[in-house]
């Protein structure tokens, strides 16, 4: 198996996320033993952002880092664990609301479209929306 970064690269649907992680200098952290749970917006999720948003974030590294850390939770939470929770706390410090009531898991306003992409140092849950912290 591979770490979260290599797993995201291999999946092929997280190219924008990996680019953002590299720009923010978070690669080394996500290659450590962890474990981490990454609620990972896929490339389609990034495509839904208003024009210019990604470029603006890539130029504002502190804001980009905050947004990325908002999608990461310490510890390995598989889908079976997440559905038992109401909230999780991100490494950024905010709480994300978990709602499995519609037959799929929602994290804040984002739908988990591919759960349990397992890596050596954690797990990725693909999202259909980029979540932005307050």
C-alpha cells in the first residue's frame, strides 16, 4: 500500500487537491505514519468553485493551508466509524457536522462520493464539494 499522498495520486481524481497540498507544504505531514482521515474534494468538486478561486488560494498560502487542514482529521476513521458520529474535529480546529441520514454520508454540505480509500497512514473519503472554513 501507499501513504495518503501516493494513494491520492494513484486514484487519479485528486490532482487539484494534490497540487494544493504541495503548494501549502503539507506533503511531508501526510507522508508521516499518521494516522489521518482526509475528506478529499475530488477534481470535480474543485471544478464547482467560482472561477478564479483555486488560483487565488494557490497565491494565498496561509488561507490555502487553513482550507486544506479543514479537510483533515487526526486518526483513521473508516465510513463505519464516521456514521456513528455527529461531529469530528479537524486539524485546523473546526468541527465538521456528520449526517448519514439521507442514505449517504454528508460532511457539512459535502457528500461522500467514495468512502474508505485506504492508505498506509490513514483513509481518504472523496467529497463532491470543497468545504470552506468560516
